C-alpha cells in the first residue's frame, strides 16, 4: 500500500508536569509498592531454585527515574492560548460544486459545512488550529490552513469568536501569521529553543482534531532533522503524540510550557494518526514569524544554479550542472562542473545545505563562494539575488 502524506490542521500546547522522584531505600513499602527482591549474589541460588545461572542481569537503578504523572497543570497553563481556526472561501456560481475539504470530510464539521452550503451555496469550510504569541492578538498557524481563505474566524478557548486577517505567510515553510482585534489582552505562549530538544523528550500537542474542538495529546520526540520532501527547507521534528487532520497549525510544547514545534503534517495510510507526525522546529518558525510580522513576506537569497550530490566522490562539495542565464552565478563567473565547497566560512557537503545557506542570506548581499575548478581552488564573490517563487534551487 502506498504511503500517504497528509497535512494536519492544528495542535495544542503542553506544559509543566508533576514528576515522581526516585524512592529512597525503604520508601517502596511506605508508598504501598511491593519491595523488589534483593538480587542474589553471583554464584549463589535461592532455596529450591535450579543451580543453573540466571539469564537476568542484577537489578539496576532505572535510567529514567521519573516522569509526568499528569499533564493537567501544563494544559491549564497554556491551554487558553491555543485557538481553533475556521476558514471559508467564496465559491460563486458553483452550487453544484459543493466539495468538502479533506480537513473536514468525515468529521463533525462536515454536517455544519453541508448545512452552510444548503443555506448560502457560496462558501466552503475548512478547519485548523493556531496559538497566540502576543496579547494583542497575533496568532501563528500553517499557511495551508489559512492561505486561500476569504474569511478567517478564530475561536478562543472561552468560546469567543473573532474575525481575523492575514498578516503574512510563507509557502516554502508553511508558516502563516494572522491577527484578531481582541477586546482585552489575550493569554499567550512563548517560544522554547528546539535546539535543546532531544530524541526521547516528552512533548504535548493540542488543537482541533477532526473538528472536535480543544483536545490534547502527549508523546515523545521520535527523531530530528526529518526531510519529508515538501520543500528544500524541510527539517522537521518527528513526533509520536497523536495528531490528526484539524491539528495543523497548532503547537507542541516542552514540559516548561514553551512552544518547540509547529505541527504541520502526518504520514498515514488511512488519513488518521498512526503515531508519525511532523512539526517545524521553533528555531525555524520563530525568526520567520518575526519577519512576517515586520514585512508580511519572506525574501530569500538565490544563486541560479542547478546542483547534484552525485558527482566525483573524491571531491568535497556539490557540483554545478546547470546555470541560469543572467542569474547571480553566471554574473559571478561560475562554470558548469565547478564544485562549491563552502559559502563564506560554512562548509557545504550537500545541495540542500547550499540551497538553505544561500536562501538565508539577504538578497543583494555578497557572499564568498569557495570553489574547486578542476585542480584549482578559487574564492569567488557573488551578489545574492532574490529567490523566485517557483524555483527549486
């Protein structure tokens, strides 16, 4: 069966959790827990036991000595900052084209959608999630949740519904910022540093799965640096907390109640959670959100080259196999067959690394490209261009 990659639609926050400290000697009985039997000395056997050696190692202290007994304090702390998002799009003259969005099909929202279509005949409905990062009403979500919407409605945790408008979005990273005008300051959450997140760490997600409203799930970080083929900038955290359609745009929290990921996609053969979800790390989301708040869009650097990682295995760097006519690389004097080994002082060992490195540079800035051309080592300055919207290099 072919694997299907599904977009999500929002998830909710995770917060502080209680932990059980290791029990000191004698505390097992006081806690009502049976005392573990003492390990036999090597070479001895218990009365009536077989004289053969035990296949088990002696009892050892656990590597992980405590864990969350409840996520309830975490939910109370960050839950009010997680919102549900409903979007509608005008579909004039398509009364017979009442298509149900994938995020709505088979959910409680489908009935609401069809009722709306029968009464208006000109709107279609989608659902997702988001989270407030500023008490003035600034909300982060996914571009695929709100990007094509004509009308955006945000439902706060207390049930209040407010219209929202799009401040800015970035298709390549699937990050969007919207804003409401609240009558009073809203509860908000802060960013945590995803660079400090380890595989195996607890996370909590919350949002609007299948249109059911506020819901939370918990799990661990399963992997880092996942590339799922959605863009050249893929660098996802893989999460095993159950997340489903409707959770897109929502946050995943560490145990301190800080947002460490923006939940964006799932791998699923059925459309529902199978324990493989993906969140964009906060180290990527936070700076893009700030630039969207300032400018409403993202300007990225571009060289205008086609690259391959499958060149000479004895040469480090990535090989140029094509150059855009009139692009920055051509103007800088790069040649087909050159190997780019570094950008400024940053070593390059894959085409994805080069694309991401150049994209992070401000257009019109100058970078120093370190090149291997046949048997020569060259350093060539290049003026970074503006990345076109439809390019992959």
